[in-house]
C-alpha cells in the first residue's frame, strides 16, 4: 500500500478524533459545564478502528497498543448511554470481533507480524519505550474514565481524564517529533488545546456551584 494512502487513513482517524473533541468542547462551552454527547463515543470508536489500521500499516506497535486498550471502553460508554443497544446486531458483532479478526490477519505463513512490529529498524528501543509509555499514560485516562463512570453508572468525563489527556498528549507529541509522524503531531497538538480548555471549564464549573 502506498505511503500516501496510509497517511490518508491516519489523518482521517485524527480528523474524527479532533471532531469529537471539538463537538464536546462546543457543547461544554455552550452549557458552561463538561458534557459527554454520544457522538463523542461513536466518533471515538470509528477513529480508533482507523488508527489501529494505520498503526498496523506503519508497523508501529505503540499506536496499535493504545487503540487496543481503549477500543472496548468506547463501546462500554456507548452502552452506558443506551446507544450501543440501538445499533444493528450484525454491526455490534462485527465491531466486537474486530480485534480478533486483526489478530488472525496478523498471522503470515504461521509467523505473527508482532515480531516485525517489535523490531522495526526505524524505531530504536528507547523510542519504542517512550511511545509505549506515552500511549499507556494516554490510555490510562480512559481506564480512569471507565472506572469513574462505572461508579456513577453513567458516562462522564471527570477532571482526571483531562489531566491525563494533557500529560499523555505532550508525551506522544514528543514521540511523534522523534518518529517524524505528522499524523500524531497534528492530532495530539490540536487535542492538547481542548484538553487544557476543558480543565479550565471544569474548574469554573466547580466555582459556579
């Protein structure tokens, strides 16, 4: 596959990720409080699907790891909001099976492509370590959000989510600079602004209360 098409997939994923943030940001600014529309999770799921494919095509294990860890959390939040149940059964089954299908596709003549991903000559060990840690920190925000929402029995984006988002984005931007990955730089650079703004909105919301 041509590099142009691979980057197109990556940028499309980041456009969707940025789109969900701008929608969430716009609605939060309008209501003067942090809100979590269902469209946020729908766009997240589609974007995660595409970015996983982008990471696979780029042979970038860090990107694939990050998307694998958050994929089912997006589905769980849609379940909280009652949107997952509304989707056609076939679509739900296909989305749930997606990681397994990728795992099966990853086999190449009996040898899993993970060996290639972990030995990419373009990503030295120290850089891969930085990428993995960055993705884990960035992903931890959704683990925290998931735990918080499970306690509340509703989908919500707490302050800790935005703090971890900002920290993770800064780390991934650093990784992207060394990796020379414009998709990650553009996506997380624009996202960082919204993460910081949501922290400000959340602070003002508490003061108003």
